[in-house]
C-alpha cells in the first residue's frame, strides 16, 4: 500500500496483518491515536513468540 510505513524485520504476511489490525482499529475508533503502535506491538509480539529471527 502506498504511503504506509513498513515494519522492519517482518514478513509480507505479517506486514499484511499489521495493516489489517491498524485499519480495523482506526475504523472502529479503538486506541485513539495509538492504533499504529498497538498494531505494531501485536504483530511484533506474535513474530517473537513464533521464534522468528530478525528479518524472517
């Protein structure tokens, strides 16, 4: 998506999850201005729990 910030060290699938969570949170009004932060933290937490190394 043009104009969207890419998360570093995540796969394209995880990037899609980030964008989906962020858009959903923004549309529903949850988290206020923190939608990007919450989406990034959620995806990175899942990334780490799966045992992925940086950049996988």
